[in-house]
C-alpha cells in the first residue's frame, strides 16, 4: 500500500500517477472556473428583465434605445457572457487554495442548472482563455528530440540469464494533449509533460524502438474540457505510428470534470476502433476514496466496455477485494487488467477464481523496502537520482524481484503482463528508459523460459487483440 508521507510535495512514496494527481489538482481548479462560468450562465437563465431593461450576465441594465446594448456600455460589444471576465475570475479562484470539498459542493449545487449545450459551447473558449492568462498555450511548441533511434540501448550490468526478446509495456501514461499551466505545476511542485512542448512525439516512439518495445498500452487523459484535443492526439499518434500505442481512455479523477458515461460512449462510438480500453481507474485517488469498484459510477463504464469489447484497467485499493471479485463475476466477458501494490496480496485468490483477471507488474520492479528511503519511479524525483539509485542497487533490486515475483508469475503464466508506469517528463528520458529496460529484462531472464515471452509481451498481446 503506497501511502507514506514524503515531505509535503509528494503524497505517496511508492506509487503512482504523480502526474495524474497534478492534473487532477489543476483540473479541479479549472473546474472551479467552469463553475464560476456556469453560475453566471445559470443566473442569467433564471432572470427576466422588463423593458426598457435588458438582461446582462446575472443582472438587468437600462437600454432605452432598445439596441440590446446597455446604455452605460454604448459603443462596446454587448456580450451577455464576458469570457475575459469569467476567465479572470476563474484564474483568481484557481490561485486561491480551494479544497476539493468546496469544489464538489459548488459543483453539485450549480451544475444541475446548466444545460449541456451552453457548457459545450463556452467551455473551450473559457478554458483557452484561462490557460492563456496563466502563461500556457493550448497548442504547444516543439520539444527538442532527445532520443536517437540509431543508437541502441547499451547494457550497463552483466547479470545472466538476460531476456532479449520483444516487449509490450502494458502501463504507460501518455503526455498530456495540452500544456499544463506553470502556476498549476508550481503549486504541485512537479514538472508536467505535454506532447510537443515537453515531450517530442517522435521521441516516445524512438524510446520504444530503442528498448525493443513493440507496443504499449497508453493512457490518454480525456476530461470534459479540451476533450477534442485529447482525443485528436490519440488519433494522430495512431495514424502516424499505427499499432504502437493501444489507446486507453483515462479520466481526470475529479468529479467536476470526469467525463459522463454517455460522453465516454460517444467518444468510443465516434472514434470507432481507436480506444482499446478504459482506465486506468485509480481507486486510491481522493475523488474515489469512499467508493468501491462496483459503484454505479464505474459499472456504467463497464457496461460500455462490455458493449464495445474494451479492456478495463483498474488500480484497486487494498480494501477493494470483494468488489473486485463481484465485478469479475458480473462481467465475465470483460478482461480486467489490474496493477499496484495494494491488490498484490490477494492476486492468487483472484486468479484462481476468475479467468478474466490480469495484472501488470511495473513500478514494483524498481522498488526497495522502506529502509532504503524513497525508491521506485514515484519515490524518486529526478532522472539523476533514479540513475544513481539503480546503479547502486541493481543486484538488490533483481534479488528482491526474484524473491517477491518469480514464483507467482510462473504459477499464473498467462495472467501477468510487464509494464513501466512512466508518466513524468524525466521518466521519458532515454537514459531512464534504458535502465527500466535493463532491470526488467534481467528479471524476465530469471523466469522459467516457457513463461518469459508470455510475461514480456504475449499475454498483453492476447489481451489487446481479443
Ligand atoms: Zn498508472
């Protein structure tokens, strides 16, 4: 269970999705802004102003000459929704520390009043303004290329036996489709990678090529704002690099801007065949803390997965065992892919009873026990630290992986997939990638030869081509 406090900049030592959490925080704040906008719209809808007054925003103003422009605004454009103002207010609110609870409260009270049409019409405009006013652009620049496809990775250690075959990385968080504003990144004290601006698209594929990774499961964050940009990015990557990334649709894990199930379905339908799965659904995230994986919020998504033959990827929390069993039983035709340390203790029980359960072994391959301090790609915070950590502990890591995982992976040879869980910018670095590859191949080499390829790529391949 990864829940150790580590300074106040990272909530979890062990795990996961630092980037996702930051996005959630950022997105929560954008959510606040949207709420401000929605309040304006909501009030506008309820208010009627008798002549010679006209309705403007949430109040009435005098319009004697009946030209639909307030008399005190004559000569100016008479928009009833002042996008600049709303964006400014949203920005101010974002800068204030607003708790998730407050966001949820305001959201619950106000969003009911809003029609989807108005939201859709104005969301993008306001979001662009907000991102712009915070120093971010919606269309990023071009990140320098760091990866040379002509230089293969070089081994640094000489552990034998060593697996040299193909790999499928079953857990990759794709860079965000749009740059995350600096102020958000600063608040969270992490670097946020965005496609084009921070991580070069070709580099992503170059890393896979160098490391012998034939394809990956890639989580694309799709929220109820900037939805199009996110889906377009997944589509463009598929067009440019067909078959290299199996796109999964991941939610921001924030009640205010999570896609509604009907929106998920419409994205799946209107981009036929693009998405191969839904998830990762992180049950440990604050927004889902009091829910179980069989909550209607999630079963509606499973219904969609069932209908369109999609994999569902869940990161269960430690108290989710019964609910996980229930969904495996209720949805026998869905292949569920799990990961994370919380469910590791009850994996055997799950595998013994449910043929539709799979598990990706990823960050734990670079984790040491607590006495070593922060370890693994979510305990360590930079490329340099990670490189020295692996260089100093290579044998220890391998030893631990053999002790903790070899037996169970060989016992359930058809259920485990390999992965990395890379997400942050430094984790997309070629040197980091080379070490993730080498440590993983060294572990795979220690498995029964009959199991090696299954774990390395065949199980993932079967799962994705079902
Ligand atoms: Zn993840």
